[in-house]
C-alpha cells in the first residue's frame, strides 16, 4: 500500500526482506504509515489473521505500561503469528502435538509457537519474555539479583581489560571485521558473568548463538538448518545442566549467574530447570544484542567522522552517543503483545485477543517526540527514553549493563584508534524482529 | 548535529517501570527518584539508597535551555 501524497510503500512488517533495504527507505516507509495511519490493521500475506501496528511513541508507552490490558504470553514477535503449517516443522514434538489438537485459538497458537521455539525440548520451559504479572515479577527478581546496579557498575574495570585484549589485536590500516573482533567483547563478558570457564568460551558462544537464530522463526528455513540449530541447542542445554550440577555440588558460593541460580529458590524450591535455562539464555542473548549495538555505534561513527572526533575530544559524550545509536538503530525493530480485552487506542478499538505490534523503530523516529528524528546526533538531548529497551514491566533487564559495556568499549577504542573508515559494505541480518550485522569491515587508524 | 557552545550534561534514570527521571545534579536525581519511588512504588521505597540511584543513573546531554525537572 502507498500514500497518495508520497507514493512511498508502507512497510511489509512481517517480511525480512523489507528490513534489508537501505535504512533511509525503511524509515521513510515507516514514517509514511506513522503519519497517515498510526494505528493500522495490517494483514500480512499468508498469515491466518491480521495484526495491529502501533507506530507512535505515545501509543507504545501506553501498551508497555498496561500489562493488564496487553499480555505477553501469546507471542512476542511478528513471526509468532505465522501460519502454523509453515513453521510447525521448526518446533519440538510437544508443541507440534498441541498445535494439532482441535479448537486451538489464534492466540493460543501464537503462545505455542513462541514457547515452542524458545523451549526446544523442554515443555516446562518458562521465559521472562512470555510471562505476565505477577509471575513475571517473581521470575525477573532472580535475574535482577545478578544484574544489581552496584554489581554492574563494578564490572567496568573488567570490561575495560577485556576490551583492551581484543582491541590490541587490531592491526592499524588493515581490514578488520568489527563484528567478529571487537564485537565479541560483550559475549566474552557474558560468559564470565554466567560462569563459563575461559577454555569453553568460544564453544559456548557458538552453541548459544543457535538460540538467537531460533528466536526468529523463519518459514523459509531449510530442514537441514533447523536440524543444525536444534542440535546446537541440545548441546547448549546439556552443557548448562552440567554447569548447574557442578555448582550445586560445590556449594554455589560464587557471584556468577549459574551459582546464583544454583543457590536461589522459586516458590520455596530450587529454580526449575526450564527457568534456569531461560536465565542463561537471557544473558547469552544480551551478549549478542550488545554485539549488534556496538556494531551500529561503530558504523554510525564511521559515517559521521565529525561526531567521532567530538567524542575523542569529549569522552563524556560517549554514553550519549550510545543512547543516540539505540534510538537511531534500535536492536528490536518490533515487539508484540495480545489485547486481554477490548481497548481503544487513538480512536480505534482493538479487540480482545488481537495481536498488537509495537514498531519500536518507528517510535524512535516519531516527529512528535524527537527533533530532527532522521539525523544521527551524538549531542542530542535526552530527557525521555527511546523505545529500544522497551517500556514497563518488560523493559530490558540488562539495559544498564548494555550501556556500561558499550560506553566502556568505545572509551577504550577511541583512546587507541581515534579514526576509522568503512572498507567494505556491512551485511545486516534479515529479520523482522532483531536488527544486527553479520559483518562490518572497517579500517582503523591511529 | 545541534549547534551549542557548551554541552551540558544531566543525570537521567530510567526506572524499571519505564518512567524517565532527570536531575541537573546528583542530589537532584536522588531526590527526584525517591519522590518517584514514594509516589509510584511505595512498597519498594525503602529498598533503595542513594548509591543505588546513582549506580542506575546516566549522564546524558541536557535540553538547552534546561527544562524544569521532571518528577514522579
């Protein structure tokens, strides 16, 4: 669909190819819909039902702050609303069996697809992202013990050490893939925080990255690729089980996440297996999304050398540059909820059980909120937050860590290499859910 | 990039509930945050101390001219 005034095509929200266009085209498309139809009923081709797309910052804040009106249990990504016949082969047997039962509603179908893809073999798997209050708060509380602000702040010197190790490997003037070099720093930190021994680090990251791929369910994924991902996830779960058993046997006195899980209780009993795995997933995913975040910072600073120079002169602004990158290139294109009752937004009635897409990337360019929304500006004032970490109960629990991690990495990188340039075009992920890069070839200069 | 002769920073804290709080100084962000806790999360008001607030706050670019501080 296109607007008469601009003839700009509106977004194909469910289509990974839409997000692989040049960013200017993606954001122009979102802006056209945001300005003409901020609450839009969209029917993705091949999907069994339509969905609502909310493009404005204010509407998304409303949804995020009302979990009683918009629940999380019935899906969190657009792909969860796919025709189940196109994705069922990617799900574990227990989810396939339930989906094949008669009378499963569209909302229940989304729940089964979402839980199935996250859980893989474990039908008892319980995830923060699919839970609602009050249970959500109980699950989140355990995780937040491992992410206490004072603990996270105390990690800064260690982050700087790890960053220096990786940055020391960069050869000035030679092509360096940022994603697979400096980009590994967050995952390396996360493995330490989880409690994975150094010698297992690379293998652990490979196993865990399969989980990230599984999160974005893709009807076009081949059976061979599905089998490869499932195999790695099984290994990952088995390794996590071994780590937990080892910590429980040794008293679990450490500060690492696995020790914390091993000594924590949930409803008076040890943390259930499915929940323990979910906590470890959350940390692993945070490493991967922070890798994406710092890749977008590096790209933006390569494209805006005058702003990079300003950060070299005023390192106090680096935290602001991270914030601006989160606004400008959000890691989540979209996030979803399900209406628990009829609700009116912007004069439109959203019916109970309707699926609601919050287009975070659009809200971050909302002209009613941001001055010059399409400009990248490291000096942009922030007295309100972007939507890149979500809002409300489901806001990202690792947001503080991601900010400190990213800020520290660029403090170290800019001190050693004040100048860099793009040496080949970057390659971005194809996903309607998460944004990231597979390669970002740069040349660094002193 | 916006034109400004001196870039002023202020303290910004995003509460886990999603609200964004700001303060020109450390004392102000602590005061605003405690007021927010009392108003919005009274059951948790006693769980936080000054150091927790300052650990969560970021120093970001302040609007120019400075806006009135935003409370709970």
